[in-house]
C-alpha cells in the first residue's frame, strides 16, 4: 500500500463520536443540481467561525484544512479549539445560550449530547445541500437526517482499534499480536513479567471506558449480529441477555489478569499518552490516527489491531464516520451560505483524501488498498471487505445508554458495580 504522510507530527483527539451499523461506503458526490461545487470554491469575503475538539496544540488537522481553504478563497475561518474532555458540554451550553460558533464538529446519530439528530430536532442546526447528502455512507442516513433533511456532513472514516507496539511486545517475549482472547490473557502475564502492561485504559474517563467496551463488543456482539441495535430497538434482545454480558465479563477478566496498568480506575487521556509513548503499555483503545501521530512524536512503530475474538470467533473491528461538520441555524444567512460553500469544497474527492491523509483517517468514500495509511495494514483486509461495525452508540436512542456503559465500566474497575447492575442500567436507560 502506498504511504500517505501528514505534514508534521501530531497527536490525537479522543472525542468519542460514533456511527452504528456496518458501513458500506459509496463514492463522494462533488456536484448537484442545487448549486453544489464542482471545482474551485467561489471567492467570497464572508468568513465564519468553526469550533472543534482538540486534545492538544498539535491536534490541528481541522485548522490546517480551514487554512488551506482560506488560502484558496480568501474566506477567513476562525477556528476555535476546545479540550476534548469538555467539548460536549461546551457545544450544548453555547448552542442553548445562542453564542455558539457558526460551524462545529459533531457526532452522527443520537447517542451523545452533541449527536446530530438530537441537536437538529432541537432546532439548533441548519439543513445542508445535496452535496452534503451525497457524502453520507449508505445505510446510515438516519444518523444525519430529520424529516427528510440533512443536518451534517461526515468528514472521514475513523477506524478504531488497539494501537500496538510490536517491538515493545518482543522485549517481553510477545512475538506477535494475539489472535484470540485467551492468547491476550497469556500476553498480559508476559507483559507484567517484563515490567509492562498489555493495555493502558483511561479508567477515570467514561468516554474511554465506553470506547474500549464497544471495541470488545465488535467480536462479542456485532460480528455475528450486525443488526443487534435494530433487534434491541424492536425489543427482541437486551443488553443483559446477549453478548454484551461477555463484553463486561471479559473486561473484569482482563483487570483480574493484570492486563491494565496499576491504578487503572484513575487513568486519564494523559495516562494513555504517557504509557504508550514511554513504552510502559503495549496497547490502548483509541482512534486509529493515534498510531501514526504517536509514532511520529516518539519514533515508535505503532499499528492498529482489532480486539482479539474469543476462541473460535472471527476477526471484526470498528470503523465509522465519527466526525461530522454542521452549521449553526442561528448564524446569519450569508454566513451559513459561506459555510455551505466550504462543505461543498471539502466534499470534493481530492479534498476528502487530503483531509484523511492529514488527520490519519480514511476517506469517507471507503477503504481501498490505495488509500489506507500504513498503520492500518493489520486490519486492512477487514476495512476493505467491510468486516467492521460502526461505533454502536451512534444509534442508541439517547446519551444515557452510553453514559451507563462508560460509568458502569468505571464501577467494574473499582468493584463498586457488578456486571448485572451495569447491564440492567443500560437496558433501563434504553427503555426510558
């Protein structure tokens, strides 16, 4: 596969924004009958503001994309970064107060406070044009639409897995990434014996405990039942009586087996960066772009792996359009028109590829042998053949379900909750 490299080292954003269901991605649309852009964007003097989640000063691919557009058109874009941990609260607070940015990056679906459908139904978002609609992966239209109108444009496909330091594994006698969960538990013991841990987890951050749990669910739930969410919505299954029980029991088994770092319940995003960069831990559940960015900053050779299936299970992973551009309905009409012109520009195939290369993601048009970054080689076949699900919580009916998962796993790590309690709380949140 050809190597695509970003312009300079950068780290990663941990905003956990999801899409549910297996994504069968179609090509990007670059033209339409309603004024969509087909070439260079128009030069206009109307600028606008854009709010994005940012883990640190180097996490700036949104700003670099905006700067490229300004250079080509003269349109000034004020990029407003906000720390990832508090981004959801900040966006919703500003929208309710009427002082939000003209554009913002949101989560598709319904599973979070900043999910597109939730905010569109509340009247906060502006409908978009046919070019934006053409960017939506088939089968996920309900993640972006309300009453037939499209309210957000997906930015890229984001594979999620365990970033893995293979050289660090060899130092403690792990010659290759585990192919099954039972091998993972053995590798946890080997890592401990060598002074490392197999996985670092931000146990104090519900976003990361929830993300890790969903990654485990790829093989425990969605590999065999890609439409599990639809079954849950129809009342045919529950969290308590499904593979989700295996997910949580596996997490407890990992904790008891010494797979996580000491003090895992107090872990933060900084803990992940420090443990991976300092070679104290071999893996972490984060967006796949972290493999390239941390590698660039540390000199480590990291790649992205799927979470190992149970013995006899089939490999499966997660990848979804985690991030979506949206326009504030309260902005002036000329500002909204200018923002839509930007979305038409970034929808062009060459710009979609450029954004994917810059951010370390995959073009929204889908994964091919020609557009995958080298860190995705271990899961390249899964991405190319569609052996993946989107992050499950995108189509969960409300943010409380994901909260119950993330906070519940925190309780499992501290011993304050049981598996039955967490599953029952998730089911209750779904049905509320």
